[in-house]
């Protein structure tokens, strides 16, 4: 059952589930889509998250009791979001795995890591049962990732690997957070991936770096939105340098049907990954 919590006079937070899952997140996306379609006067913003969502509204134009009544109505209408199709896009993110910049950063913070003798990639490969980092990279880039939310810091997408739960890559965060992480680092903590939008502190394991910007603070431009699907593509240093000089993220529109995905995840993912060629 959904749980409703008020945040001062202008915000209403709705927790859809205590545990993150693609289904819980898809419910949040479906509810946000319906609310945007109806868009009653006074509803200012809708922010879906991993297993919840929050709305901001003007209480002088939309009474709080009416706001809550609308959300409960839409929640009941959406249910478990069976039959809902999300119109979104798939985005190719080139990644230089095992790059020199995150490796240098790792070296400065090995005293905060579970395995000071191994790199983050080597450690992640070992605890996930892979023979080495190349096998782990293949698994990391071999399936698409769903942007379940954007936030924590501006422009940072949280990414949920689109595979059955028993096959999800999982790694713990650093024992103690770092005080430095290069911008555009591909990170991973628990079952979530992310792309660090800016340089700063962090605790996720670092697997590589992308050459292409996802956030422009000078113009307030955020590239990713909740519901985007990410295709990681391994690249070499020559390609990385070329894209840094002149490159942009490639994307293509797709419709995502969670029911079809759950029926055959591998076949569905193959079709998704073929969209960009």
C-alpha cells in the first residue's frame, strides 16, 4: 500500500514500495505520466524516484486535500502498471573502462577500500564470480540500464541494470567515502550504477569514464531524465580522445513495455540494443 507524507505546504511524497524493483519504479513512471497528461491547475512539478515520487503544487490554486485525492485516484488507476508503455529513448554512453584518471583516484583512496590490493574493477569481477575484469566489463556493457531517477547531485542518473535480479551486478560502496571522484565517472554501489555528473566526493566503485558531458551547470542543462535507457559501449583511448574533441551522445526513441520485458528479458534487451545499431 502506498504511503503519503506531507512536506511543508507545497510537497507531497508518495512511497510506492519499501524495496526497489523495476516494477516499483515503473509504477512511479506510469503515475508521473498520467499526472503530466492531466496536469491540473496548481500542479507544478512531478519527480519520480526509485520506488516513490514527489509532487510540488501551489496550495493557493490546488487544495492539499484535492491534491492527495488526485494522487490516490491515479495510484488506483495505474495499479501495478500492467499494460502501460513508457515512451522514452535509448542513449548510447561510450565508456573508457579501466581508464587512467579513475585508476589514479583509486590509488589515492585504497585505505578506504575493501580490497586495497585490487582495483575497483578487479574487486568487482572477483566478488561477482567472473574470471577477470574483461569478463566483468562484458557483463556490465552487455545489458541496458534503466534510469530510475536523476538527482542527489544535479544531473546524476541512477541506473538499474535490466536483467533478472539473480544476474544483477552488485558491489558494496567504499568502506569510507572518497573526497574526490572525476566528473563523468561510471560508478556502481549496491545494485545501482550511476554517472557522476560533476567532480566531487563519492563512495561508489569506479569502473571507467565517459568522454561526453551529461550536465552543463552554466546553462542548467541536464541531459538525462528518469525513464531513459542507457547502452554502455566500451571504447579505447583513441576513440575517447576523439569524442572528447568532437562528440555527442547518440539516442533514439523507444517504447518500453515492462510486461514484454519480464516475459523474456534477454530477447527484449537484444531488440533494445539493436535500435542504435
